């Protein structure tokens, strides 16, 4: 079972403001590559999956 995270938890993990993470999540701002790497590691999925280029996680 995969854990669900609150925005504040993810922001703390990524060392960014919660509002910055909210902008990433809403699509208002594109996250930088290092943030995407961290999220793909956390969720154990490929970068392609994370950005919608493949249908299943790796």
C-alpha cells in the first residue's frame, strides 16, 4: 500500500515552502528537475511516469 502525503509533509521533505509545492501540484509552476527526481525516488516511479509519459510506474 502506498502512503499518501500531505502537501506540508512533501514540502518539508523537498525543503521548499508548502505554497511552492501547491503551485507545482496545481500546474501553475513546473517543478525543477531536482524536485522531480526526489519525488520519483520517494514514490518509486520513473520520471517518465511522474510526468505522464508512460502509463505504469517502474
